[in-house]
C-alpha cells in the first residue's frame, strides 16, 4: 500500500512538472519573433532572394504549440 502511494505521488509530480514545462515552452520567443494581437507568433525579418537578385520580404506564421 505504501509503495502505491509513493508511486502515485511521483506520477502526480511528474505530471505537474510536464504541465509547467509546456507552459514555459509556449511562452518562449525565438530571436526575431513577436507575438501579434491574435496570439500567433510571427517572424518579421525574413527575406527570400529571387533568381534576378530581388529580395522579397515575407512574414512566416508559426502555429502555437
């Protein structure tokens, strides 16, 4: 009976730790990223070079994870 309680306690602590880490990772911002008012992440400094040398600015929308 005591072993079950200890195992259950460890399981609860591991679950709590996983939840806390998932919230911390969700708030992590990468360099050049900003959170827009809709709650999405957007990388604002990305340019794509075309064959003729022209650079086109693009916004990359990353899903929330």
